[in-house]
C-alpha cells in the first residue's frame, strides 16, 4: 500500500496568512493526487485533483503543486472560511489511500 | 445540482449485517464510478469499495473483502453497500462518493453527508 504522510498535523494561522501543507507519498504516484477540505460535521470537498488542477468553483487562492512523491497545497491568503482540516489522497493505485489530515486553526 | 443521500446506518452487534443505500441525483449516474468512503472516529479516511459504471469492475479494501458487497442500479440511480459479519473496527461514518470520471481510480468530487455505522455489543 502507498502511505501518505501529511505535515504538519496542525497549523495555527491568522486571516491573510499564507499557509502551505505538504504531503509525501511512500512511492512515486506521478501527479495522481487530490486535496480535500473538510469542515466540522460536513463531508469532505475536493479542492484540487491531478496535483494542480483546481476543481470548478474553488477559489484561486488555493493551489497545488508537486509530482512523484512530494506535493504541496498552498492557500495564498487565508480567509475565515478556510479554517478546516485538509486531506491528501493518492489515486495512482489501489488502495486509494489518504493522508492523516492537517488541521488549520485560528491563531 | 449533484445530490447524494446516503442512508441505512445504525447500531448493530458484532457479526451482524447492514445494507447502506445512496440515492443519487443531478448527474448522469450511469457514467460515473461510485465509491463508499468511511471516516473512523479518529477521523481517518478509508476508501472501502469502488464500483465502475456498469457494475462489473469493483474494488474492496483488504479488511472488508469477502464481507462487503458493493452494487449499483443504474435504472434507479442507486448505490448500495451490503455489509456482513460486521466487526468493531467497521464503526465509522460511511459516505457515498461520486467519482470525477468513469475510472474506478478517480478521485471523489462529490460526497454524501454520511451515515453512521456503530458496531457494538
């Protein structure tokens, strides 16, 4: 199985800050990576797929990059509605594994 | 508007069975892979099972193989998960999720709100 490791597990930030979350795959996955946002009591929502493609309707302050084993999700200017937990998922091979999540909290 | 309404969860004893259902609307259901993804009490996400557009191609995570069966009825826009021989570790919120495409390895672009399955004596 491909293990997905996210860091940090939590980050404290203020509105307007730039936030970067990393995701590392235990083996190469090309660009088969998705990022999800989950708010308390809600289902996850896809933000980015194939590492850098923004899902329709997602604000342009979100961006993704990387290939192979190392990936990043960046939020250029954190907005109040962005405080949530973020997960990466590899879709290169089964089982389709998720990272452990990164909680973005208000400082 | 894409809508996924999952249902069928509940409290069941170890060894028991449940059948989850997901009613889909707002998209051409038969053209997309569908999945069941669970979230454990510790918030870990796990893709439990995926089914292709025709229902022929399926995938199960190792821990549920032989116990869970995924199926779909394209005429009714319905997705199902039959869960037998349930174990304590199957306790989770189960979400149905739409694939972004027809491939069973697509990421999940829309999710249902989830149905809680609790396995406990």
